[in-house]
């Protein structure tokens, strides 16, 4: 039986190694971390928002995108490359290794590319994915709130917007 794409990504050696490296790099980070809990929160919130807004979305694709959307964080920390840019080639490599269809790869790469700056007019699913990424952050309850460099308007200060 073939695994869904999400689980294939999860067990991909490049994905696993990159996430391990990211976990090591964020070990002492007092701000938001980008591990499995965050990825799953983004996927689940995206699916809830899709249902709320009547947007059709394939759960396996959304979950795979969520697993991969911050995969470039390690490159951002070590090389200064914005993570949404660094995530694209790495995600493409992983998706190709996982035999994801080209159309699914392009959908996932689009969500990754615009997850930090999507606006409503950028497309419904992209916007909801971006919104889910923001809503997954509990800035209103963060112990490092005072030290955070995020602008006030970027912070998630409520449970829902």
C-alpha cells in the first residue's frame, strides 16, 4: 500500500535530516520554533479555515505543504537566505524523491513561496495557508514577547482575527 504524500515526506531522509538540523539550530531559541508541532498546527488551522471559508483543499497536499513550508529555516540561520526562498529548492528535491505529481508539487511550492506574504487577492488557499501560519503563533501568550523583534502588526495577539 502506497503511503499518502504527507507520510512519504515525513519519512524522506533529506526531510528528516533537515528537520533534525533545524531542531538543533533552534534548541536554545526563545522565540517561535519551527518543528513538527508548528507544521501540524499550520496544516490543521488551514483545513479549518478552508472549511470555514468554503475553499476546497486536498488535506494530503495541505499537510505536505505544511511539513515543508519552513524547511529552509536552517539555511536562513546559517546562510542568511530568506527561508521561504531556501525552502523552495529543498522542497522540490524532497517532493521529487517522494514521486509527487508535478501539479501537486507546483501547488505546494506556491503555498511555500507565498506563506509569509499572501494577501486575499493572491488566491484563497494561499491566503488561508498564510493566515494559518500566523494564527499558529500564540504571541499573546509568549514568554519572549518583550524580546521579540516582530512588528506589532505582524504579531498574533488574539485567538482568532
